C-alpha cells in the first residue's frame, strides 16, 4: 500500500538528493503557473523520467489511485459549477466547456506535481532525503536541523511498525467480536488506548537504546558527492522550467 | 521547536506520535454512513500529550517529510501533490490546531473543560482552513463546500473528541511515571 | 585484567522498592558470563548500570578502571548493549543506516564509519541485506541487526539482554552462533537470560541473581545444580545426569 524507495542505479537515482528536492520545489512552483501546452510538456517529462528510473507505470498508477479519483472529482465539480457554454446540449450532462478546461488545468497541475513527487520518492533513499532536509535547514536560525533530521528518520522508520501494531490490535479486537459493539466511542478507545500505550513503551525503550548508542548533538554529517552530472541535472531542470514559463 | 537542552525522550515521543498521525490516515472505522478516519484524533491526542511546541513540531515534521517526497501520506505517493491537493487545507489545519490545542491545555493547566473546549476549537480551526481550500479547489460555494467538507464529519468529530479525552486521561499517567526510573536521574529523588 | 568492577552497588526504584542490594562483581576481560535470574531479580537494572543508563545511588561501577559517572561516553563506547526488544532499538530506515547510527553519534569520519559498518554487518551475516528496510527482516535477523548496531561502535564488552526471546529454533541458532564467534574474537560477553538451556554450554561463568543479590557465582557445571533453588529451571540434560549440549551442534 505504501509506495517507497526502490533501489536502482539509473541516472535519476544517482542525482544528488539536494538537487532533486530543489528541482521538485521548482517544478511544483512553475507548474502552478502553466497552461495546457506547458502542462503537456511537463507531464511528458515526468513520464519520461519515471520510465528512465525504471518505475513501472502500473506501479505508479496503483500508488496514485486515490489521488486520481480526487482529481477526477475536481474536474467534474469544476465543469458543473463554472458558468459558461455547455459542452453537450443535454440536461443530464450539465458541464460547461470553460469549467471543464479550468478543471483539467487544475487537475493537470496537481497530477504533474504528484508525479514529480512520486519520482523523488521512488528514486531517493530516505536517509538521503533526510540529509538533504538537514542541509537546507542549516542556514535557518532557531531550527535545530539535526533534531529535525532525527525526527524525520524515526517517523519513516516507525510508520510500518505502528501500522503493523494497529493491524495486530485490530485482529485481536475482531477475534473478541468488537464488531458487535454499536458504540463508536468504545471502538475508537479500545483501539486507540492500547496503540498509544505501546507507542509510549516503544518511545521509552527507543530513547534508552539511543542513549546507549551515544546519541547527542555532534554527529557525523552526510557525505555529499556532487559531480558534473548533478550540476548538469540542475542546469537542465532550470532550463526546462524557464521553457515552461516562457510558453505559458 | 524547542532548542536545547536536548530532551531525547520528548524528541522520540514526538517522532513516534508523528508516525501515529501518519498511520491514523490509514485507520478507518466503518461505522455509520461516513467512515471515521483516526488521523485528526491523533493530532488532538498529540497536542494534549506533548503541549503546543512539541505537538506543532510533530505535525510539522510529518508535513515536511511528506512535502519532500517521503511516503508518509495515506493514499499513496505524491508528496507535495497532497499538500497542494484537495486535502491540503486540512493538513495545514492540523499544524495550527496542534499548536492551539496544546497552548489551551497548557494555559489552563490541563483542566478537563478547557481541554475539551480546546479540542472543539482545534477541530473548527482544521475546517476553517480545510473548507475554504476545498472551495477554491472545487470552485464550490461556501454552503456546498461545508456540506461536502465539514457537516458529514461532525458526528465523527464529536465521538473523536470524546475518545481523545478518554485516551489522554488513560495514558497521561504513563507519560510521567514512564520517564522517571530510566534516565539516571533517580539518585536525585528521595527514597520514600 | 578486570574490565568491569562493581563494588557495593545499591539501587532503589523511585517508589522506594529495592532492586539491587549490595552487588560486588568483577568480570575479567575476554570472559563469557551468563547472568541468570527470575523476573524481577534485578538483572536489567544491573545491566543498565554497566553503561551509565542508570548511575549508582550507592557504590561504584568501574569500566576499564574508570568510574561510569566520570566518563559516560567511555562507558558507552566500551560496553555495547543489545536490548531485549529489537524492534524498538532499531533506529535507521535501512539496515546499513541503522548500523551507522552509533558511529555517527561518535562523530567518526565517514570512511571509518563505512569500514566499521561493513565489518559489523559481515560479522552478523547481514552484508547482503544492507539496503533492506528493518521492518522486513525476520526475528533472528532483527536481533542480529541490533547486535551489528552495537558492534559497529567497536565495543570491548557486549551485553545482551534476553537475546533469544521470541526466536524460533533457527533464529536462536543464528544469534547464538554470532555470540560465540564474537567471544572467540576476543570480546567480553555478558548474556542475561532467565532460561539457561540455550546458552549454558558456551558459558565460562554463571552468576545467579536473586532479589537484588548475587546468590551464586562460579563455573557453570557446579553452580547450575543450585539453579532451581533460585527460581531458574534446571536444563533437562543436567536433570538426567548429563551436561548441556551446545545448540549449535
């Protein structure tokens, strides 16, 4: 259910995580301003890069399934609510052309952003993303970037653990016929309370284990190796974004 | 976010509660016409247990990780697409709600009435950001946006506030007793 | 040469219950010690004193001659501790990230970290799984990763709290084989268990704890006969008049 990192040795995998994050931010901002031609180009670029990263289209589609449904809703809602000339003259299909266009542009932008996000997710090691975030936070005052990085690392590490615990608890409750309970309050507390208790126990043990392994403020940072390929990638992304802005 | 000194236990707990908030997006309790998703429940619980600063930090880390493409958002990949997408308003609402609810609980020293009112305020904040966002996305009028993005969830929210209160009441004692014996500070305590 | 020297150690829980009552103990460098006791005998409390997670309320704990509270970092680098619950001590998003966590905390240069992580993962046989998410490992593999995380910091002493809990037969053998190999490579091993069966054949010394005191201490073959008096099950082989056989055979 969770789409995560897939290790690989493709060009996209090898680009410096900091550059990937910068590119993601740049693309997302630019695509918020593009119209149809730019969107088509950006969409094509995203698909080419996903293919270059050896990410199967079926896999992507599965990952974005619910997101696509939401986007479909946006198109439909926009088409119905925007005033203008009807697409087809039929009382059962009240969509307008202007509405459909507006909806498609908005959904297209969100789709492009989501696809680039997916590309980063699939091709970048979580620890590299964490290190890149730490690097970007460094110049910002009052934010302890190392602690933020540690928190991000623990968050990613413990999502599957807690997910498994909640599934286990849910099974245990079903085995004792929780479904017979009509009172939703009871059902939520019966699940939430033990889940939280376990989280507390885990937190206690984790803190001890981290202390035992000498966790502190001074840690070895990530070793960045930025080659010419990375700079080329950055140049390419910037150029592409400029092109998108120019044609929209 | 709190700076030094490093409170490792708080940091770990805030990270795990962020993970719980992320997992909450996947936990659906199928009761009634609108299924109950537990995500905002855990935001409220985190706010009451961690207090304003760490709760806001916890939600902020969740959003930041998601924005950077780490797979933390329910409903698959997409990263920034989720933050900018239809649900984005609610996600940003969590951040402010976590801080406000934590702040109210701190100001009134965890008095039950204040905490419940705080959670009601927090839930309203989430809608105050989420619903206009939805309006903008779908091009809906306020009335319709409320009908789609708020009214159906109100019964669930009332149940969740009650549940959050019960859960926090149940686990808060563990938060304080759990910390004492382990961290080498025990020599400072009188042996009663 | 004694690597650990404890004298007159007392500890009380915050609620006032005593948990350690006058522990005197020295452990020689390179030995393989099994510390046994029923639940609540004070095993975990004692272990937590070895690397300063708890500090002596009374008495002293010296690691390689240095009192723990004087140099916590020294104690934690010398004594590596593998906790019972592997899942809540694995910090990294991947196997190699987790093994690198300790060395990164020690602020080692990257090249040295890479080297020690590689050799630690090789030693526990996880070299091929270095990019795997820890969540996808089996029970035995998780336990071995927890050991690797400690090994990467190159400690002299390795303390393992209930290393065989919740493992299947194969998992027990995997973990036991690594522990025995670590001992053979010269490290001091302290294994804490409530059931002697799996590890006794490899031990050089058996210490039984009861209600916060050391009840008996000596070579396993003589001490073990008294085990049942102190709430520990006598291994079946001994009951039948033999000696405990290694689980690795």
